[in-house]
């Protein structure tokens, strides 16, 4: 595979992982976690991050076996040509399911802020941005993220801490919520999002040769976990664990109630700007992974020609949801079954590689 | 070629962002928007709801000072606001009715207060709560108030120090915690109140009757009475689920807030040996303990201990040296007073109102979720009166003020 377009270093990898996990999930995490685990929602996030660690270590193990291949290349070597292509096609379909994020993204802009606007322009704009990001390649995304993400995290953390103090932190009691089984269920759902690091099977082959890529991945998961935990606690503090499950856009509703003294109020604009940047970069990254895989399947020399059609396809897919409720329904189903899927994609390839003793021949 | 494509694409991107993201599609000009600063909901005379809105006229507020008084009738100058009401089956119908009359687009996002009339509150807030939360214009930090007076009257009160009735209302709310005779309630608090085990207590606003100055000359009385000059935020409406079931007065709110563990700043007047003392609460702490009764879940016990750190504010006897003995006597008396207040309130909440305004259910949910709360959750309102609540108060008078013994005139 000679599709490399730029390299990323391990700090950029960390940033990308954080971005990948936090990107879209930041907006809805308090709702889903409180729905499954009650007042112990934040524990669900912590448990879920274990899912990210599992998927992450599988991804890294695969990467160490095949340092210069992405998922397509590996599965072709390991599973044989046609089975490998099929496996990659499945992975491509999995990345297409992220079209739902585009839809969530536009709904989040439309409902609270542009109540009178149709969905079209927002989708077209996001398509333009994500295509541009994907054209520019993973290195550009990584560099942009490296500039923005620390700023975002630094400005969001104080807000989240204040959101906890604006509410009643006691709402998070009892700290085991609906019980260990419920927390495990919440963890499974959060794990689905943390499991999105599976996309890095495509991206890791762009990594500069370093030894501690697993550490970079782990830090990325950790940095994503902290704001997610905080916003879950903040949401439950402000709205109660039952109230937070009824919010369409928990992060925005939380931002609306944050008060610093009596002077700083109505901070949701900050939230939406930060989230816009995060979300766009994330969608761009998923699109890159998706088109690289597709290009691999069709054995194209470069993935650029596929960017626009794939972006268009995902936009059209995102329009398949009739109502906001169908989006919610899909996301719920999607997150319940995604963790096993994200374990399977690298897991099966790794298992077969170990059984068949396949390994990249060092040049 | 590639360079060209990239340049072309980025130019396209910038142009489309610049034109589309500015929100020009659904544009809302400031000058074409009517910002509602306070609104009220009452029962309509022949329809379900009556929505009253107060919209300030931006040009007229500046410099209008106290001239902007009154309801508009009779005054030579128009008030610097537009007050209107409309009736409808739903709030949206009322809103539509108002929109027909307004030359500007009506916006609720800056409403400082939402006043709900008792008539609606007694019937249940359920139909309103949804609109408050579904509509993106409504803010979760809008203050909610309940009243028994006509809402138009409240929104017309011209307080001399404020230019607008709504600004007056908002500032009244802001300083409510200085006197601890009322509580705070925001739209977003409906979420917490919707959980079992914690009922809503919404502050009450009323028109202050006594501050109306007497008419200057006799023949003025024949004319219309001058509009009232002041409002009063005191006490609160108590809800059971979404229905109002009663009222609490200022002193009861003081007891309630102490039991809830919120900060109160209340002067306490105590009479010992014929001398009136006033002590002022500076800080208060609450310790609360749940002792679950597993054989009879509803009969669980809750022990509350409230400690007040107070300062001596006033002694109505000159020449009296304040010693620890005196302070002790005052403190003991004050403890008795506050405890009685609390016990009475608890009795009232249990038997008269049957509403868990203290959030004891919520406390049980936090402390003993599995053994008790899960069993009583469904019928908590029935179980709540069986709860055994014991109150203990401790008053500590720390600071004496600027004098140990005030001058005495013989």
C-alpha cells in the first residue's frame, strides 16, 4: 500500500484519539449514561473506557504485526484476497453508519439555534468541510486538532467544574446508581463510543515509528474520558438523573444553566463552538478512514477521488432518518451493538493472523 | 492541477461559509425583535390559558426615569413598554394571537420572570411544563413565580427606582436571599421536582398594599386610584406533583430553607426577661441522618440538626452588660423558637399539605436506595406523613457588635 500522505507523531495520535471519542459523544453522554445507570452514569463512562482500552490494544497489536498496512491491507494478507476485501467492505459499511453523527450534528445546530432553517444548507456545509478535511489528509487533521483540542479541553474543563457546582452534586448519589448490572450496560454503551478507536486500524499505519503507540492511545482515551465523566456528573447535578434522560441536547441544556456568579450566564454559545470544531474534525477523520478503506478495496492509488462521493453518500444516508426520534432510536441500537463489532474487526484479523502465523516481513 | 483544485475548493468553502453560516437564512434583526422580559400565564375567561407579555420599548427606556409610570391609561406619557395579553387553548395559540398584533417578532429568550397565576397552578402545571422545556426560546434559568393577583396588575407596578416592572421583578428575585423570606425557583428546576421525593416550592409575588401613599387632595380620589408602587416577594406556593396545594409564609420558608440546608439570613427576635434581643444569622449548617426502619419502611426516621452561627444585632435595653449567661439564655430561647417553627412546618407539610417539600424522599433515595427507596418510591406521597422527623437546633451567638454595653441614659 502506498497511500501514505503524511505522517503523524504520537502526540498527534493522542489528540486524534481524544477527538475521535469526544467529538460527537460529548453532546449526548449524560443522557445515555443516566438512562442506563441512573445516578452512577459517570461510572458507566469509566467502565466504557475499558472497552476503548481493549479495542485500542487489539488495534496496536495488529499494527505491530503489520506496521505498514491499514485494515484493508492486513485483512487481505491474513484472510486472503476476497475474504479480506469482504471484511474491509464490512468495515466500510461500519464507518458509513457514522452518517448518523452528521445528522445529530445538524439537528443540534438547527433545533436550538436556527429554528427556522431547513436542514439542507447545514448538511451541505458540513459535507464541504468534511470533504475538505478528508482531501487534506490525516496529517492536516492531526495538526488542526493539535492546535484546537488543547484549547478546547482547557476552556471546557472549568465550565464543566462550574456546572457541577451550579447544581446539586448530591444528585449523583447513590454512587452505584441502578446497580452493577446497570453500570455494566452503561459501560457497554459508552464502550461503543470508546470502541470507535477501531478506526485507528486505518490511521495507525500513518504513525511515525515509535515504540509507545499504546501509551499514546491510552492517554487519548484518558483525556477523552475526563470531560465525559465531568459532563455526566454535571448533567446529573443540574437536572437529576431522571431529568437528564429527557433532554434532547444535554450539553446545551447544561451550558444554559451554568452560572458564574450572576455575571456569566448563557454559555451555550461557547459549548456549541467548541463542539462544532470537535465534531467536524471527527467526521473528517471518519471520512478519511472510510475512503482509505474503500480505495484499498478497489486498489486505487489514491483515495482522493472517492472523498466527495462518499461524503455525499453519508449525507444522503443521514437524511434517511425521518424524525429526531428515529435518530435517537438508531443511536441507542447502534451503541448497544457496536462494542462487539469494534472488537471483532481487529480481533478476527488478529486471531487468524496468529493462527496462520502471518506477519509482515520486515524490509 | 492539484493545486488549482485545492485553491478552487477552499475558495468555494470560504464563500459558502461566509454566506451561509452567518444565519442570513432565518435572520432575526435586533431592531425587528420584541424581547419579552416578563410574562404571565393565567386562566382565560373563555379559553384555557391567557398569556400576558411585557415587552420594553428600547428607545423609551433610556432617560425615562420615573416618568414611565402607570398602566398607560390617563398618563400624559406612554409607558416605556408594551403590555398585552391573549387567550388560547394552548400557549402557542396565545402566542400566535399576540404575534398578530406585534410589529416585531416576539422573542422569549430574555424573559427574566415567568409568573403563573394560582388558578393555573391549582389546576396543575403539567400542560405548561412541556412548553417551557420543548421550546428552544425558553430558558431554563428564567425565574418562576406564583401569584394570586391579576398578572396585568403585577406587570404594571412602577417602582420608582427601576425603569421597568420586569427589571424590578428580576432584581427583587436577586435580593430575595438577603431576607430569606422566600426561596428561588427556575424553570430548569422542574426537572429535579419531577423526580419523586422532592416537591416544588415556588416563590410568591404579590402587590404590596400598604405602600400606596394617600391621595394628596380629596378630589383626586374620585379619579382612578394611582397604580400600586411596589411588589412583594414573600412566601411560596407548595406543590404536590404538578398541582399547587397550599401556601407557606415567610417564616415557614425560613424554617424550610434551614431544613433543606440552604443558607438563610434571618433576624430572630427573642424576648428574655422582658428585654427584646435580635440576633442575626450569619451562617447555618445542617446535619441530616436517615435511620431506616426496615420492618416498616414508611416509619423510617430522619434526624435533622441545624446549627446557626449568629451575631447579636440589637438589644433593647441600654446599660446592659452582655455576658455569656445572657447570651446563653437568648440562644436557648432562640433555639426553642426555631425548633417550634420547624416542627410546625413539618406537621403542616405532613398532614395539611401532604407534600414532601423538604426532599426527604430524595434524601432516602441517596442514602438507602435499595433497602427503602425502591419499595416506597411508587407511593411516596402516602408514605411521607408516616416518616418520623426529629429536629434539633443549636444557636451560637458569636459576635457582639461594636459595643459590649451600650450607653445608658439615667
